[in-house]
C-alpha cells in the first residue's frame, strides 16, 4: 500500500490526462488477483459498471 500511495501522490501520476480528467478507477487488489470463476465474474461486473457509468 505504501508504494501505491506514493505513486498516487506523485507529480507524474497527477499530471496524467486520465487522472486530471477523473477517468481512473481504483479496483480493490483482492478482486483482481483471484482466478476462480466467482471472482472473475465479480471483477467483470465491476468493470462493466465502471465503464458504463462514465
């Protein structure tokens, strides 16, 4: 988490166009690194929701 927080606070990250325009979504790491069917289905649903809500 410490490295992630440093990245998110960095000037380089803050200058990215997608970040400045609010088009970056943080996804809980626990939802991304599991490859069982249920976890993949949840992640897919979460991604669809994020993409369609923009």
